[in-house]
């Protein structure tokens, strides 16, 4: 089956980079994620990525535990996302995947500044684009950054990857063996039930802009590609109308087929 979506934004949590480790990076896990992204890109997808920093530093936690000023702690967290972005960038480049990292805060020695039109051009040229440093503003999560960047680049879907959780449940499945998984939720269902899809600001942005969300386990075999194809994986969060159109295979709702990058790959 061909891709249900053409341009995707993948949110990778910092915890996903840890694998089974308590902190930092797991090389095998990072290589697996990079290989999944490469395989998805080879199918014709345009791929942007937002990476969290929970494996290194959480501004909200540091503010409480260390007594740091919240804004300062959040800026430190942004630096953590830059570090994670460079790690993922390097893993992709080792696999021969063209990639650009853009940062919402200025670190010109290691990343481009975030420029929307340039990011879209990179995607059109077949490059993976990694968005670092969240939105560049304190008090905003990387979930919100993922929703915002997805809307800005006209992504067709936001893929929310989770670490060993295969969708949205009514309670934590790692603690409650009787937790019930949802195959589909409307935006309002997720907001009213206070389910752990993403933070409410990010979820509201997606709802206001009719951006579908797929929550899935990034450790699942070919999880990124399967989610982008519209396979029955994880949990779909969207409007009922969009979900019904997808289930019915309504041709009017089918998004354009992906096209390959231009031959002028040297163009910025």
C-alpha cells in the first residue's frame, strides 16, 4: 500500500533515545531509529523531526528539584534538544541520508537557524530536517514545538513516537495490565479525558488546524513507515470526518503521491 501521507513530522522523545538505559543514549536504539527514518524516506516521504531532551535534562523538573529559574531551566533543556539533534543527525549521515538541523536558538557553529521557507525547500530537495531547541521560547514543550513546526511546514500528519508504548491508553499500561487501548480518539476526547497524547497546548494547535496525530511505538518494526502508510498501528487522533474518510478510502481525501527530490541536490 502506498503512503497515506506525503510530508510527515516525526516527534521523537528524548526517552526513546535511551533504549533500556536509565540516562543518555543507547547506540543500537539510535541506529534503529535512523534506519527507520531512512527506510521511510526511501518510500518517497518528506520527513521532518523534532527531538525532545528527556534523556538529558527536563526544564520543568530542574526548576522544581534544583530551584532553577524556570525560564533558565527551559533554555538548558533546549540545549539538550540540540545535543540530541546532532546525535540523530550524525546517525543519519552515517547511513547516507542527507540531513539538515535547524535550531530555534542561534548556534550557528553546529546548526542552521530555523527559517520556515528554507526548511520546506530542504524537504522538497529530499533532505531530512531536524528541528532543534523546541520553539525557542521557555514554558513551551517539545510537543508544542512539534505541533507548531508541523503546521508551519504544511505537514500532513504528526507522528508521535513513544518509547515501548504502542498507542494511547485509558491508564498507564506499564502499571495497569487491564489498561484499555484506543484505536481512535477525537481531539476533544483526548482533551476531555486528559489522556497522555501530548500537552494540551499542542493538542489544541492540532485540533484548530485539523492536523491528524498518530501515536505509536517507535520500537515496533517499521513503525514510522507503517504509521505514514496509514496502517492500523497505534492510535489515530483526528476529527471524526477525517477518520471516516480514511477508513472509507475516500479518493477525495487522499493526499498527493510523494515525488522524488530534484536532481539539483547541491542547491541550498
